[in-house]
C-alpha cells in the first residue's frame, strides 16, 4: 500500500473536517471532544489552523492515493515541549504502520522545525492499541492523570533520541 505523508495545507481542510468528525463519531471514547459538539461548528479548531497555514500547530496527514486516511496533530506547548493531538487512522487502513509513520514524521517536525526537547501526548488507559503504537514509536508512560471523563496516561518522547528518516512529501 503506497501511503504518502505530509503536512496538511488549506486545500486539505474539507478532507480533514470529514475524517476528524468520523474519528469523533466512530471512536467517542478516544477523544476529549464530542461529535455532537463539533459537527455543528462552522469551522473546527484545527480546520481553521489548516486554512491559514499556522506554523506552530501542524496537522500531518497520511494519504492513500488522494484520500486522507490518517491524522496526527503536533502543537507547540512551550519552547521545550510539543504535544501530539488528534491521532487517528481510518479503520480500513489500520495495521499498515500508518500511525507509527505519522508519529515518526511528527517527531521529525518536533526536532527540525519546532526544535523542542520533548514530545508528549495523553491517551485513555483502556485504548490498548494506541498505547502499543505509542510505545512502538518510543513514547514512555510518564504518569497517570485521573480525569472526570476517565483515566488517561501521560506519555513522553525525548526528541534527541530520534534518527531523521526520509518521508515522501507531496
């Protein structure tokens, strides 16, 4: 399967909206945002950032042919830290290392563009497949975060441990 990876641009914003809403609808227990709250918004938060080409908040995409099939957002939290957000791969494309490759590209952005020392993320403790993907990508569980909507794990990756790998960019 020939998957291309790149940062989304304004022309991708409608595809982003579709897959983001799909992720919330099909996997409501995996995200902090709720489908019914988001579907009625004229512009989703990251959709707006994509449309203006924001450089501090980047949504990466995995494309099969011209179809967006996976997402991975990376945002700057501080001069030392970036956060992975909105990680999602469409069901029919799972099991092809798309998530791991998106994470690898996100870590490269963290190192080369954002120049941060640490990348973090939160994941619900019962989302075992996501946790395995994150661990396979080098993230380690740092601490648990009991929240109102369930137990979350806080995971970190030390950026200096990455080796830059070439990806196909369109």
